[in-house]
C-alpha cells in the first residue's frame, strides 16, 4: 500500500525539491491540488485530512493555519517553516543529534524540519555542549555563507532576473541587527543560555552552504587541543550516514586549505571539518541548503516516521 502524501506549498523551492525526491518511489502516492485551488482553504483542508503525511512548505502564518486544518489523529505533519521548531510538542528534525532526537521523530505526528543555517550550527554546537567543551553561557559566534536560493523564491527571481543590480554580484551580509529567524532555534536546540552572534552572508551562486564556528582554545571549558576536538566530533558522528566528519585539517591536506560551499550539492549529506592549530580551532559544516538544509532533511524525517531505511530516496 502506498502512503498518501500532500505537499502544501509545492510551488516553492523546498516543495519542488521534496516532490523531485519522490519521483522514483513506488511507496508514495502524491495528492495534487490544481493551481486555481492551491490557496483554497477547503481544498487544502480536504487533502491534508486525506493524507498520511503532509509537508508544509509555507510561510509561518500559513503553516500554522494548515496545522489547524488537520482534524484527525492519522495525518502526520512535517513542517519546513520556522513556526514550530522550538515548540516542545514537536520533534526537531535533526535526528543525528542524539538517540533521543531520532526516537522523538520516529514516534511523533508533528516534526519541524531544522533551518538550513541552524542545521550546520546545531550539528556543531550541540555536541560541544554535551561533551563539556564549551559551557552553556559561552559567547559563541557563527558565520554562514549561502547561495541565493536560501533567501527564497523572490530572491531567486531577483538574482536570476533582468533587474539584478551590480551589488548583487557580490557577497551580501544581512540580519545585522542580530534578528535572523534561525537564531532562536540555534540557541534553544543547542542548549545555549544566550543567543549566538550570527553573521549570515548571501552570495551570487544558487545553492550550497558553509557554516563556521571559531573556538579560541584558551577560552574553552577544559584543556583540549584542536585535534582532540576533531577526535571527539569524529566519534560523536561515527555511525551516521548523512553527517560525516572529514579527516583533520590541521595540515591543510584537504582541498589545499580552502573549502567551497557547493561541493556536495544535490545530496542529503553534511560534512563537518575541524581546522586550525594549537591556538585556534575552527569548525565548519558544509551542506546543501536545499538538501540536508531543507527537502532532504524533510524526506529523511518522513522515512524515520515510516520506520523504513532513512536513506530511502536520498542516495
């Protein structure tokens, strides 16, 4: 029997990518909505309640409305918006963090997919706190660079359209007032006492992302070297399929002491690099903001909820 799937917001970037990942699956039946009815509340309500799984690829307000339209105990909802990511009644969709996180996804009817920047940040920060390498109150800073697809459909149209300005060919810092929508989940899911200082950057390429956290060794909670941080992170994720800690970068042996943001595009993979020297450690996560940072993660969570191999349709 095929599972009935409805993608509410299929026309958006994430919705389209989720749909693409279902094309070769015979265990999935997609419930479709006509273009003229995709904003019809009654039609959406009908399809949500007919589905086994509904994906929400919508702005926050619309996602909250869609949840309210579900009137049964059967439909499971996977929300790609920011609306429910810090709601304790929802499972947080980053299963690699711990057995507790994976089990909650498996047993939940409501899952909030992690944000793209937040995925990289939390995958680095959460283990650091769990291992006592940094305390909860650590004044952590983070820089992230993403392709313009991470800014949504309107940004894609601007960057690829005829009205693209000269400035848009260069990197663009934003959220300078420290109010980026991912900061709340970065703090709460990681277990930090204070918001991290976060500097996101959009650049003139389509997709792919690097998220970095600097760690001056002298500021850490216990005496530990950069290579010991790498050993700890390698062990933490040693059994994970989609999170891979790469060989140690202390000697600059990988990619000649440089990293490109789009190397693993099209995959559900996240790579974690530990770089630096005796004085400074630099931890970097690389992922596809449209893959592990959005659609791939959503499908992975659905697979876990179904009780099947979580890599189904993602390799």
